[in-house]
C-alpha cells in the first residue's frame, strides 16, 4: 500500500540510480507515476519497478552528466518529446567533489566548481528545462533535495551550495 497516488502523473527524478534517488523513484512508481529516471549511470528498471507496471505507466532511463549544461538541456528536451510536460521534478543529484576531507582552506577551485555545478547548477538547469511545461498546464511540483554536505563534510563551501537550493525562486 502506498500513502500517495500519482496515477497519470509524470515524475522526473535526478540521481535516480542509487540511494535516496532510487528510493524516491520506487515510491513514485509504486504510487502510479510514470517515471523518467535520470543519472550519469544507467538506472536499473527492474530495481525501480519490481517488474510491474500499471496500465499506461511507463519507465524510461536517461543518461546525463548533470555537470554539463548542454546534456541537461538535451535530456529535458528528450523527456518532454518522449512524454510531454512533466508533473513532478525531484532534483536529487548532488555531490561533494573528489576529496571528502577537504575544508575551505584546501578546497581547489575545480572542486568548488564541481560541487556548485552538480549540487546547485543542475537543480537550476533541470528546473529551467522543465518548468515551462508545468506552467503551461498550470500544474507542477518541484522538490529539491539538499546534500548531506550542508552539515560540513567540505566545510562552508558545500554548506553554501546545499543551502542555496532552498533559496531558488518559486513560481506561482
């Protein structure tokens, strides 16, 4: 039994292959949503769907490097071409760079750029790429998942990137 029903809705989940993204994808699927699962690695359909589907329910996996603006734009376009406008976007992709022990004094510019691009930039770019369809149909939900890095694995740098997610503007 699921707590919520999403029958007839299309959900996009970024970072869907493992962890929280996979769990969110499973819950949305169990609730009846069709799913566009986005990750840098293939998302295992059987892992998410359990091999079952309701009538009309569709699963598709999309490969995307979420640090690349052009790949995000292409992925958003492909999803909308395949499904039409999105109902739910779960921005879950994120990360903290290559050295999880760095702090603000030793964090390189490349690591900082990676953290901001993956944790904040991807959220803005996926939202930008999909919100138009939501607005056109006067329905849409965007859920931004903040990194656990906000608690300080990389000191203030990752906390800034993660905390910025809560400051992205709303559309009404």
